[in-house]
C-alpha cells in the first residue's frame, strides 16, 4: 500500500503509536527504520526515540509483528 521510504504511523491494538520510515511490509511483518514513540502531551504531540521505558533506543530497523498492529497510515506532513 505504501512504498519504501515513506514516513508512516503504526497504530497498535494497545493504543501505542510509532512513527518511522517504512523499510518493508509483508503479510505478517512490517519493518520500520528509526522508530519513534508518539505521545500526546498538554503541549501537543511528543516524539521520543525510546519506544519502551526500559529498553535501549532503536537506532535502526525494528521488525513489528502485524498481529499486534491495528493499522498503518502515511504520516501527516505537519
């Protein structure tokens, strides 16, 4: 649906939202480069390179199981 190097937003079933560069998308897996966690704050949307509270920063590709993904959208330009 989207092409390689598009900036996409991945929304998970639990409400977590990641933004990153699409590397590839298969039937069961989507690969995102340099994912960032998106969070709503009182000042607007915040982005952080740490996608978990206790894990290292992902400075490269991250494989995501699509069974946990609600949808993938092209990210807004803003």
